[in-house]
C-alpha cells in the first residue's frame, strides 16, 4: 500500500512516515484533551486556534526530531559498512521518537489533573529525586505506573516492528544527488522548526490566545513543552526580558516609595533596599518558629470559609492574630520557603532555593538571627536534600538540619517522610531542649503529610470522605497533629517566649480558566504564642511580609534588604498588596482589589478582582498602579542580578555604618 510513496520519496521514506505518524499521534492526543476539557475550550473560543496552532507546533517538534536523520540518511544509505549500521540507528531513532511522543502525551492528563498545565519544568525537576518520586508513585499512583509501563512496552514493541518495515529495500540515490537531498531536507527542517521567517523563532508566547493558561498549552505538545522548559532551565529567566522594561532607577525609586520606611532610610546606594528596621518589640527577645504547612489553601480551612477540616486551626485563629487576607507568592514549596525565609520577590525563574548565585552568602532571616546569636534550624520529616532545601539553608544562615535520618523510631513513615505527629514530636523535643539552654532559637518546621499520595496513620481521625487517602483527609489529620502539638506546647515555658506563625507554603492546586487564579493563592496565616492577643486582621498581605514582621515582633532591630511590610506596625492602605507568580505570569493585587497581570511578551492586563466570585473583570487602572506593579514584577530579577541580597555586602555596609 505504501510502495508508491516509497518509490517517490526514496531514501527519505522512513523519515517521512515517522513525521506523518508523529503528527497523527499528537493531533489525536490534542483532540482527546480538547474533548476532555471541552467546556473550557468552548469558553475560550479555542477549537479552531488550538488545532491550527497545534498543527504548527507539531510540525515544529517533528522537524526537530528528524533533522539529524535528514542530514545523515541520504549521505550513507547504500554505502558498504555504513548502510546497515545507520539503518539500525535510524530504526532505533524512530522507535524511541515514537515512544517519547506517545509516553509524554499519555502522561499529560495526569499532570494536568495535578498542575492544570501540560508537563513543564516540574516534570523534569522531579526526575532529579527518583527515590522520593518513585516512593510517591508506588504508594499512590500504581495504576498510572502500570499504564505507563504498558504503554511504553507496547509502543516500543510496535515501534520497532514499524521502523524495521520502513527501512526495508530503500533505494540509494546517485552520489551527486546525495548532498542535494541532505541539504534541502535539512533546510526544510530548519525552516519548519523556526516556523517563521522573522527574527525570532516560534515560542509558546507567540501562539498564546487565552486568559486560560491550560488553553494556551493545548496548541503545544508535551514533548515540546518539556524540552522548551529544559532549554529555559539552562539559563536564568530575567523578568526584564519578558515583562515591560523599566529603568533601573525607576524600579528602585518605586520600590522605596512603596516601603513603610521614609525615603532617607535608604542611604546606601550599592544596596538600594538595605535599611535599618527598628523592632516593634522593645522588651525581651523572643524565639521564632515558622510552621510551614504543605499545600494548605484557604479552601480547606473552615475559619476562612473553606471546608470544615481544621477545627484546631480554626480555634487557634480565634485566639490569636489571624491574617485573613494573606496570599502565597507561588505554587511550589520552594517558592513558599523563598518568601518566608528571605522575603525575596518571586520571579519567572526558579525560586532562589535552587538558583546558583543564592546557594551561599545570600540574605535570609536566618543570617540576621544567627548574627544575633540565635540557634537557627530546619525541621523536616523527609529527606532535606529534596529541592535543594538543605544545601540552600546550610549556605545561608541555618546551622542545624533535623530531617528524617535524625528522627528516633517514628510512628509512621509515608512516601515523603514521617507523619506530622512525628514531626511535631520532634519539634517539641527540640524546642524544649533549646529553651533549657537559655539561647534564643529560630526554627522552620515544614510539614509533609498533606502531599500526594496522601498517606497518613489510620485510625487517628474520622475520614471526611472516601477513600481514606484524599487531600481532605490528610488536611484533617494534619490539623489533628497540630492540635496535639499546641496542647503540649502551651504547657511548657518556651510557649511564652516564642513567636509562632502558622502559614501555608501554597494552595494544593492553582487551576482554572483565569490568567492568574487569585483565589488559589489565598492561604491561612496566624501568629500566636505567649502574649499574642486575639485579632482578626483583614488587611491585604503577602508571605513576603512575614519575615520582617517576625523579626520585629521578636525584638530584632537590624539592617536587612527585605521589602515586605512589618505587619506589627501600621501599613498604609495604598501600600498593602499581594504579589503572585503563576508559571510565567505575574500578578499584583492591591487593597482596592485592583489587579495588574503581566504575561511574557504580551500587553499588560488590568482587572478588578471580585473576592466573593473570584472573577477578574477587565478594568482600566491608573498608570501609577501599573507602574508600581511593573516595578514589583521586575524587582526580584534585578535584585538577583545586581547582588542586592549578598550577605557579605550587607555586613560590610553595616560595619561601615552604611556610609555611601
């Protein structure tokens, strides 16, 4: 049936057929995804553009996959000794290429269910930690693993048969046609891979058409999406290259004007946000404990209008300083760690926990506290090397890592480590011991239970739903463990000497058809401990505001570069804001519910955010607000690039009394 095509295409027949089959596979996968999400596709008016742009992106991907065979095949087929070697390699190339396409598309629905986007940088980053990821997959995703194995083996088997059929009886071209065929097909592949005659080759932003990020991903294919993410991972994404640019001086001036401090507080030009922050607490210094809760969005917290899963946290909110409108800066744990320990603004690049220039000599509140003779520690019930947490912390002020290997006879170990009860038992033991040593301490305690595959010790709670291993049940169990810890802690002396904050690292999922789903960034934050009065605080705040607030409440007056608000002091309404990084999109929200959103290489978008319905209503906003949002969007990358957070520069400036 294919003989006429083989006769016409000659030596390029197997490559052409691989190209066509690849296009068919990717198109069928896109059709399935669109039918699965047909309501969102229709709402985005995306049926036509998804498939037309999708075909374009599939041609791009297939051109990249065949460019090497196009160069080599016409040059070596029919040449003694080289012929069979290359045909074997070509058969393997086609087989592996088909497997890559099929496997990535098969994995896509499961990734979308978790992250609401096609496989991207996260897909690659998790491969760095095979032990943790395989443990998680084996515990909670056996069906997905089995399907992946079956699909892989089936694709490899039939791909090998198919590729061997394609390479049979190829007619070698005459010697003078060989370079012509090779160069002309490579030229076509290069043109197809660029997909444009313009200065820049095609990229995902060129085909983005919707406020719904998933819809913008549908024209891509998952092989391209992951490979493009890997390309970006090789360089630090600078926000100034994808968001509207501003002059450095304008960014700095705008940031300073939006600080709580007067303009003359920033007198050291090399570090433009370095300033002296006087503590609100002028009495005895306090210990600081951050209880960072895994994936605890406001939707799961009864006290914030969510599901009735957190009675202990709800009670704590009524007894303590409850920040009802605090928003996460991102959608990953390392972004939350970045915010609550360094006060660093999020960027489209990775969090500073994983960036090369911030692995040591980078500012964190642990640096300040270590300098003030605090014992600084990180308590985590899993393997602290995950996501480079241990390396980042030991390089930047933390001196003590208490992770799973240090736990003695934990009651229950799940995919990500010991359960939250074991974690809080460890924390309680550490706090008791450190308080007896009469040395102040700072501890970051990071929970693990509320993470897929949601395994926890059974028999502790009445399940909220079935099966037992659901997000809702792990939230309920984690709250149960918190309640036990609070009961213990209130009985010991360290309670009165400690400022605690319980805050989530991020919500469980950020998803939906909005350009930035702001409601998915709303998280609980409650400050408690001895001497903390009950207060329901409705001011708009960010995770970035917690480090300066905690230092101030603990009685630490110090120089630091953080631009978060000290919530223990009055914050003017026009300086209350939340900022959110959602993949490559950046959102700025102010107290008036005005929202400004930046997308890569797109026009700025302005909205009114409706907190009750969570709708983003397009609205024209004052230029001053857009300028402020723009500076906030660019500040993180500028700070990183210019070393504004470099610890030795801070200490040198402080030693020299901040003389310019």
